[in-house]
């Protein structure tokens, strides 16, 4: 499988970093990398894997609704990854459940969480002095098809994230480095919002 070895190493490294923050508890979260566009082919953590102690064989390859390389099943949330790759021009999608992102998502009933007045907005690509980031927030549908559909509708081009209420955050970018920076910036901002 072309590109899989490099993808495995990148995902293992990213997962170790997120685990060091304590953001991959109880097998939660999932990480993916795009391997090809047409048809959309992604390397993704397999369902049930302990992402805090991820191994090469925990990364599988998914295309056209099926696993085409590796053993195991993709997470039920793979549809959200797919929606993000189809709507945004990105190559890496990371998802974590944290106490801070859950609490931040519950601070508003609105379809977006407004964040302003913090230097860390620059890490999300917002450089203007009066910048406001409107992070889309969707409800946590138990029906994963509804969740993927809601994600597809809610995504906005300029914001590299999506919050699912009382569930978790998706952050993405054109490189692994960008996705990690976006994820860490959002989590910083959630913690700051909660203590402000
Ligand atoms: Zn999740």
C-alpha cells in the first residue's frame, strides 16, 4: 500500500503527542491521514485501539466504505472524517474527547462557539487584532449518518475545527503539523474560556 508506512509513522507520532496531553483516554479519539483523493483513501486508527499506546497494526486503510488494508474495523465516526475530507481541502484530521472541549461545547446552545480576544487565535490563522473565530458546534447524534451529515453542513472554510456537543473536537489541516497546531490551539482556548 503506497504511502502507508509513512502514514503509520506520522499517526503514531501524533497520537503519542496527544496522549501525552491526556487527550486519548479510554480508547477515545481517532486520527486519520489522507492517502489519495479519487477515490478518497484514508489511513485511520482502527476501532477499539488504545490510541495512547498505538501500534503500526492499529492503522488501517479505508476506501469506498470498506477497509482495504490491515485488520479490524474503522471507527463508527469515520463518516465524519470522510465529510471533512470532502468539504475541506485538508490532509489530516484528528479527533479528541477532552473535559475542556466538552464543557466549552456546553457553554452555548448556538450553532457556533465564538472565541475572541486571545493571542492563540493566530495559531488558527486569525491574525487581525479584533479577530473572532466562530467554531461550528453540532449536536451529538447517536445515528452516525446523521452526525456525518450535520458535520458536512456545519463546516466553514476559514475555521479548521468542528465541535460536537458533549462529545469532542475535530481539528484538521493541510499537514500533520497544522492539524496538531490547530488542535492544541483550540484546546488551549477552551481551557482559557472555562477559567476566564
Ligand atoms: Zn468521538
